[in-house]
C-alpha cells in the first residue's frame, strides 16, 4: 500500500514511497517529449502523455478505478493533471512530490 498525504486537496506520494510500488500503479509523465528524454530522464515504465488535450483524450481511455501517479519536472504540472483527473471522476490519482528533480536528487534510476 502506498503511503500518501493530502496537500490542498491533492493526494501526494513521495518518490521514496513510490519507488517500491512502481509495478502496482500506472505512471503518466505529463512533460514535453524533449523533457522526457532530456537531462532528468524518466522513470522506467512511465508513459509520456503531455498535459493538455493529449492528456484529456488519454484519460478517457482509462479505468477510473486504477491507481495512477502523475509525474513532471518539479510537481506543478503533475499536480494540475491530478486535479484535472479528480474532476473527471478518477478515484485513485496521485501527484509525485518533487517530480523528476527530487527523483534524481534521491539517486533513483532513470531512463533517457
């Protein structure tokens, strides 16, 4: 079970708590393609779905019951994606605190 906390109505999950549960959640990275493959890389198994119309269309294809963690560079855009998906009726959506900056600071593995 993921350890989460509520901050301003958004469920947040710290990278340390997410790291051991990557297989039990869907990871959606909402950054631009150049960021996904850039300096900070991305988490193995995450799906790139850019924030905006692309994300809106993608969310319509997913189960509202499945656990989803949104990821971005620092946690801002993924926070917006989390709020957006909550408004769409998704039950188990989370924002990764600190984004890929914190993930990298903690020395966790990435792909480029």
